[in-house]
C-alpha cells in the first residue's frame, strides 16, 4: 500500500497506462502497435507491416513510458532503448510545460547506473546530470561560461543543488561548491496553514465531463522521505486521468505548479464557495469546487 503513494508507484502507474494505451505487452520491445490509429501498408515483397499514424514520430505513449521508467527501471529502459535507440533522448511534458527527458529523470533520482547507461546510448548530458554524477569541473565550467546558471531549475523545479545532493558521496564536492553560490537551491514557499489547506482541497469542475475535473489534495507522503526537494510542495493538483502536479505556495492562495514557475493557480472564495483559476500562458479558465 505504501508504494501506491510513492513517486515510484505513481510513475509505475503512468508507465503501465502508457503501455496499455499503446497496446504493448509488459516487457515488449516497443514495436507492437495497437490496431487503432494505424493502417496496413504492403511492403515491397508483399509483407504487411503496421504503421502508426504518428510515424515517423515515436508514439507518444512510448515516449511517456520511457521517461517514466527512466526514474527507476533500468531493465525496461534497456529494452526500450535497444528496440528504439533514439528513445534514450526521449522527453515528456508532465503538465504546464514541465518537460523532462529520460536522463533528467535518472539525474534527479540519483540513479547513477541509469544515467551512465542513457549517456552511453546518446542521451545529452546537462549541468543537472553532471551535478548528480559528481562532475565538479563540468559544473564549474557551466557556471563560469553562464554566470547564474546555478539558479536554473531542473524538471519539476528541482534545484541544481538538490541534484548534487541526490548524487550522494560521489557528488559531495559539487554539493559543497553549490552551497557557496547564491540561488543554487530553491527558496521556501510561503507557509500554508492546516485550516487553509482544508479549505482548498477537493474536486473542482470546469465542465461536465469527468476529464473536466481537477482534484486538489494534500497527500504528500510521496515526498516525505525524498531528498529531491529541499522544501516539499504543499498540495497536489491533478486533472482527472493525468499525473498529479505538485504545487508551491506564493502567498494569498496563489501557487505555481512544479516545473512551471510562470503558471499560476489561484484560489478565491465567493458567496457560493471556493473558486480556482488557472493561468498558463494565454490560457485562463476557472473551476468551482464540488466537494
């Protein structure tokens, strides 16, 4: 039951959902396409092959699975990368523009074996992978070439310093170096009192369909034992059928979702109840709490 609430558990669920949506069997080589959305094409010798409507782009469900399992499942990552080598560079938007590639997933999890394998298969190293792997001179080079680079946040708004912390002893010199620099870690969000939290949690609707509902909860057990965040998020925001997005409080019940500091989710109260407004670029919509 505990795994159900862990980040790994949620990512396993996302990967399973992706595989099912694509029609893949667990452990398949990534080449089995579902019939839906595909067409039959006669090969030069009369052999029929399934061609996805997205071809030559990789099926999005497969890309999502690769990024999900890159957090924790090296065996599955190897299966996918051997079948489709370019998946070593796969990237996925988890919501609000929170883009993450497979190497980024391995890096913020402190998964050295995963990161080294992905790089060997063509994944593009970054300052975040260098920090986790303990590559001090590379991190110093980034900062020297681009002053302030230490303040750039990785996937899910995880700081560069936190990546070094996830690298454990091998990355200790990087961690010490980053501690000497300003803005290498995230600032603490504005405190959210328990009674405020209780007011905000619930299900919000912005339409009539089940997918037009958003669940806001305060079940933060998945972050309790993790060192990814120096300051843990305070709420989860999830459109029905999608992965939860952690929220960080900016004050006055305005939040930004992980990996998207420019997006805003605001809560207000009127005579009827609690309203939520969401702003992401030029998109703005409102929802009202049902429960």
